[in-house]
C-alpha cells in the first residue's frame, strides 16, 4: 500500500497533522519511535492523565492539554505504529511516474519499507550538548532526561540535586519537582546578568502572550518563596568526583564557589533535529538567535526537496502550541500539494494557521535574547565526542591542521562517526573549527550525514527483503 502521507513522530505537530489530514480523507501512517503518542513534551500523557492522577496535576495544565490531542489522534483513523525506528528515507528514481518516498523502518526487530506520496518530519528537537569538565560523570544528566524519568515512571532524583542552565525548561522542572515533594539544593543560572536589559526591546511583542510570561514569573517567584539557593551569572562549571559526581564548582562575578552534589541536571536550550534533512541534502539556514541549523521551508512547511515537509520544533524551536499550529500548516500544504485542497481554500486555511503560529511565537524573540547559547571557552581536556572519547584539544589540533571543513575533521578524528552520528558533538566540533579559523559559525556548516540515521544491526538489515509494510 502507498500512503498519501507518512508522518515521522507523534508529538504535538505529528498528531495534529495526522488529525487534519485524516479529516480530509487522506491515508496517513504515523511512525513513532516512542511506545505511545505525545512526544517529549507530552510523554506518557495518556497514562499519566488517568482520573485521579496527582502527577498530571503537578505537571500542569499545558501537559494535561496533550491528553485531548492524543485522544483525537487515536480516533482519527491514522495507521499508528509505535516503537518504529526510522533509519533511512529515500525518494523514488526519476523514472517513476508519480513521486513516492520510501521510509525504512525497524519495528520489533524486523526491517520494513513504508511507501508514501508525501513525508512529514515531526521529529522535534534535542537538548543542546554543552561539554564542560566532568560532564561525563555518573550523576550528571540533562534536565530533559530527568523529565523523561518523571513522566515515564514518576521518578524523582535524590540529592543533593542541583539544576544548572538557562531557559524556561529548568525553571519548569524545578517548579514541578518542588510541587511533587522533591528536594533541590540549588539553581545555577548561566544566563548573563545583562540579558534583561537586552530583552527590553522584545518585551512589547512578548506581551501578546502575557499569560506565558506571567507563568514564568510565577515559577521564579515560587522558587524564591521556597528559599531555594540561586546563583546568577554562573560560568566555568565543573563536575568533580572519583567514580561519580561528588561536588560541583563554578564561578560568578563574586568569585569561585563549590558545593556537594549527588545529581547535576544541565540544560542550555534546544536545537532542532536536522539529521534527516541534512541526510536528504535539503537546504538549511543558520539561526543566530538559537545558534543552530534549521531547514529552509516555504510558507506551507515544505523543504527544498519537493514532497518533504517539516513541522514542530524540527522546523525551529517555538514550543508545543506553535508545534500544533505548524502541524496544521503542514497538513494544509500537503493537502494542497496532493490536489485535495484548492489554492483558494488552502490560502484561507494558511492565514488562520499563520495567525495562531504568530501568537504562539510571541515570546520567542524575548526568550532567545534572555537565554543565549553559552559562549565560554571549552578547555582542551574536556571530552567533546563521547562516542569516540575525543577531547576539545584533539579537535582543535585537527581543525588547525587544515581547512575549516567539518568533514575533514570527521575523517581525521572520527568525531561524528559514533552511534549518535554527531548529535552530541556536531555543533561543538563546528564551534571549535570556527574558533580555530576565526570565522563565523554559520560559515562552518555541519558534517555530512550518512545512512543509517539510527543504528541498525546486520540481522535487522538481513530481514529487509522479507518485510512487507
């Protein structure tokens, strides 16, 4: 069977797009790596929002909103296939009478090929990796990972627990953790102290979504009322210990400080997941505000590869409400491209979607200014590529020996050749290359992404010829 659309990812954007496409009677298959719909932001929402669930109440109203979207998604009639790992996407050859995409999937140890006329990537984002001394110690993890544990199993970290970073997510998690009875030893804010002044020009625009601003201020006020220790202007963080994390050390304008720590949760913002679009050689642009790549999209969410669409945070970091609007816009674009929706009706639907997206994005310029990507120097002894155990010094040395080419550094050092394909080191390697050649990061680019997009065993590959989607 050839589906009208294959959607990869069942977060807010993927679920919304599936519902909208099915409402237009298009056949849809949704391939999701997770065991249930929701994505990261609404992970476990169906289970956690059962009647009487205290966890859902503590996670907040925006989390509970996901339960309604998930119910609509389950009822829309899309062919939903959870625990499906997409490892390659290809377009049929030029001799084909009709454009068709092949999506290669591993499910239950079996390789399959799904065929579809259009593909929508709704694969979300990942936390920005920021190497620092000791970040590989047991006991150091990201705030996003801690949220996965909370939403998947109701697990809370045991102390002394420190949260370090910048942006809404650390504040949200600290608020949720406190409401659930968890203990926090302190909060290390890495945002520069002058960001509020720099954010003032964006305040009037952000007031269009004043409820979100008020919510963030309420989180901060709650942490202050609880007497939580909070350090601002934090830089030069170090995690120390013999076999695991034992203490942390950091600097502020007032001097160096240290404290015992059993768990350190880190977050320095999100970056779009771009490996599939890079692999398919779509055009990308560099976002100075978010210090990351994003695919070039038209007004309908279509990439520079015809028939390939992107929605949600994979198109740029904007949050859950914006992801819903992007899902709707992509569905309109797909229906238009399949001649299911007339040009006039498509433009009318897009206008409504654009208005919703504009409001959902209202606070983004302010947030990008308040919480910029960290710029501190990475010392030579810090491991940058965890897969190959390469240090910043080794990357710097390789970068200085030749041209400013991430692929050359990759071939010389193997940085980016491990199982993560550079998801944990790619941006840092590019940053070190830019520093070595005194050039803007936007000009460095990213190393080439080769298939498979996710690890695949030989046994799984061998099963491909026997598979039927």
